[in-house]
């Protein structure tokens, strides 16, 4: 049995792309949804600006981070979680988001109406038990402009069948 050194093992592992690598790869091809768990707003904004992707990303994260990003770069779209009517009203006033995130637990008509009245795009999580054609149709019927899924090929086929995807 042969024992490898740490350096030999690392040489065999593929490199994990950096955020800058991902932005460079995506540039000119797709928009990027950035789900931030922990990052400094200044570093995030700097990386996005350096990649010239300010109009091609949307940042999801906690309201404090989103407020920092908005203060630094109002041209970058931020996407707060809808949470509740009072929370969404506060986020609409302070963040002026162009898109609102919804999960299964807050996918409620009164919150959806508030987002629609603010002319914000609606992005809904349809993962798990809600990742079905009937749930996708419900999302579309209630105004969703983006659907998060673990079944992208099936969702694209579903949307094409409805004439909603090229």
C-alpha cells in the first residue's frame, strides 16, 4: 500500500473556484444568484464591481448585509426574504429591493400582494415536497417570476410546455 503526502493528495484534487472565478465564468452568459451566508459587504461589492457584474447579480442574505450592500452599491439588486407583512414593509422602505424571496412557509397571499404592489419580482423556493408541477403552476399563477428547484430540466420542460420558456 502506497502512502501519499498531503501535497500529492492536494495536487489530485480539483481546485474549488473562487467567487471571482465564478463571476468571470458567468459574465456575458447568465445572471448569478448569490446566497450569502457570511461575507463582508465591501469585499462582496468589490468583487462584483471588479467583474463588471453589478447588473447581473442578485444578492440574498440577512437584512443587515443587504442594507450594507445597498448603501455601498445601490445598483446591485438585493433580495430579502419576505418573512411577514411587517418585515417586508420595512425591507421595501429601507432596501428598495427589485426582487423578493419566498419560502414555503411565507408563501402567503397577503405577503405576495405586498411584493406585487411594490412591483418587485417574486422568487419562490419550490424545493422538497413543493418541487412539483402543481406547485410550479401555483407559483406562476400567483405571480412568481423565478422558481428555485432541484429539478431544473423538468421545470424547463414544464415551462416550455406552457409556452413560458424559449
